C-alpha cells in the first residue's frame, strides 16, 4: 500500500509538472473582481516619469498577484516623516499610559509597506505641490506647480498652457465615481489642490493672487474647485480656506471684522449652493452635525477662513470644528453610497505647519489625530474592495536624539534610567526631539557667532507652545529630503512594496481601480 501510494503521488506530481509546462494556458485565470472600468490613456501617458513608474508598478503587481479595488482612500500626512511617525507612536502610547516605544499606530499595522523617494523634477527636497502631483498624476514636476508636467516653471502662466496633466480625481469622475477631498489645511492648499486644479503657482489660491496673469487664461485655485469640469464634480470638499471662496465685501460667518478675499465679485459659496438642491455649504460643527451624510447631499465644508485649527487648539475654536476623524467618517458614509466606487483623499495638513514652526508638540498631536482618522477608515471599509494607502508628501528636519531611557517622555528632556538629566558637552540638558533648522535656533544672526545654547534645566519643554532647539536659524523650519513611508492595506495594495518613486503611488491607486494600464 505504502509503495503504491508513493507511486501514485509521484505519478501525479509528474503529471502536474507536465501540465504546467505544456498546457498552462488552459488553467483558468484566478478570479479577480472586475468593476467594469474603462482603461484610459491620460495626456501625460508619454512622459518618461509616467512610463517608468507605470512599468515598475505593473511588474510588482504581476509578481505579487495584486488585485483590483472598488474604492481607494489616500491619506497624506503632510510633512509626516518617519521620525514623526516614531515620535507620534511613542507620544500616543504614553498619552494612554502605555509603553510608548512598543505602541502601534493603526498605519503601522498595514501589511504592505514601502519607502517613497520624494524629490521633485527640480528640487532635492521637494514641496507639497510637486509631491502631490506625483501622487495624483504619476509624473514628477517642478516644485510650486500644480497640475502640469515638468516643463512649467513655478508662476509662469504663459509657459504652462498645453502642459496640463490629468489627475486620478478627474479620471475617476469621468467614470462616474464619487470623489471627495478632506484636509485640515485650506482646501485650496497644495495637497488637496492637486486633485482638482491646474495652477502654475500653488499660491494662486484666490483671484487676487493670480493678478495680471489671469489675462493669459490662468485661473485661481478656489474657482477651479467650484468649476471642476470632470464628471459631475466633487461630491465633498471639506477643510479650511473659506476666505478664498468669499468676496472681500462678504462678512465672515465666524469672525467679526473679517471678510472674504476675492476682488472679482464671485461668491463661490453661493455658486456651489446654486448647482443643485443637494449642494450644501457648512462652516461649523453645528452645520456639520445637521447633515445626513447617508444621503445624496454634496458638501462644501469650509471651517476656517484659512487653515483649520491644530488638533491641540480645536477644542477652543469659536464656532466648533469637526475632527479629522469625524470628517473622514462623514466622507466615507457619503461616498460609499455609490455603486460605481469612490476615490477619497484625506490630508492631515497641519503636521507640516507645526514642524515649520519648530513646534513638535502640535505636530505629534496632529499626527495622532491623523492616525485616528485612518483607524476610522479601516473600521468603516471592507478590505476586500477598498484600498487604504497612507503616506507623507515629504519629511521635515526633526530628529530623535540619544540616549534617553526607555519610557522617557518623548517631548521631554533626555534622562537616564535613574532619571538624571543627560547633558551635552556644554553641560546643559537637551530635549530628545530637535530640529536641524528653524525658529528655535540656538544661535541667531544677532549673536554674531558669540552665543551659548539656552539652558533648558527649568524650561517646560513639554508645554504645547515650546519650540524645540535647532542648529541654525530660519524663520520657518524646512522640509526634509529623505524618503518617507508608504503603508497600504486592502484591495490592490500589493502594488506597494520596496523602494518606490513617489509617482508610483498614482499607479498603485489607479491600476488597482482599473483606470490605467
Ligand atoms: Zn511645508
């Protein structure tokens, strides 16, 4: 019996091997859900940045057997470098009274992880405009520009004409998806603006900023959100930036004495609301709470004249603002009603702003709020049909210095295992978190080279407003140029792996949706 079983096994193995080499074409292809999308060829499809990234993601998808997605959600933590993720993890754990170092953020639990190379076409260390275009359109481009290929210099309208690139959002809208953009920054700021606009300058957020170049045909970013021509336009746009949508004669609904910024007389809020009975405008928590997002409502939510509050300051807001997690839940509720699928971008936009201010405390609090929004998305979606991809557009110069003992408060002064302050060679204590540059510089121009690093012994370095020390002075701390992380889970997320060019992210999303080859 034994020998005949063995023989049978051997025989069938031989037959299988034979089949594999001779009749592989007969084997049925694995069942891949298809959502009936039409492959499109965007105008940028011949760009060498596009074709190179396309080939790399296609090869990875094949090797790893990547599936198809009905929906995608891309979370962009603006300026959320890897040191920010590590520090936010420790901060989150310690805030819960747990061991910070071994704590897990939701994003960390995703199975497919990669590094993203963030340089732009013309800068080693990039800005949020070029990096957002890379992720939304699959090409690297010049820093400061939105919605164009590499042949456009920032601020040059004449040179931009004819160099437009298409975004994932315009492709999705053209195939009847529902689309939404959520950000804690102004909704006209670089990262969200890359989903719906073409602007040679990221600064042209309202008509007055475009100035005379409007005569050449360039339009401000706020008006492009309202006039977004793809499909039936965005279903949801929620964030800050109200003043770019109001005229300079309209009073702000929240702050007395403030008005909108527009000089062209266009009341973009009224234009949005006039599009249909479903189009609604909200500007505060009460308005947000009054909406049934499980309906056909289309929402322009602008909760501040400029950026929304930092999470640290949100409880003190005059009119009340929803959290990023609440905004994300509302967006998923609304967009997931669409059988055709949805594309959603959620930006944690103010991690970056806190870092620019040399203020690690607010950066970490915002990074944790961002991770809370990611957890909400995981809980509300089905991984078999929705991909969630989390990344940053670029890093910052924040570092985590040695050698504080395990369990030391991440925002605190570095201390030994017995609680003694660690001291630098100037004899003074230092914080674990610091910046290479920025407003917290230990020496300023006024010191003329003769300066001492401030003594932190009696400073409350964990206070929300504390600015960490930095090596050299800059009014605004700068972005960092090293790679950032990508974390992905759900349908199609096997396309994320290895060391990726940032513009490969577009293909990880668009190929999974079946929109591009
Ligand atoms: Zn920035």
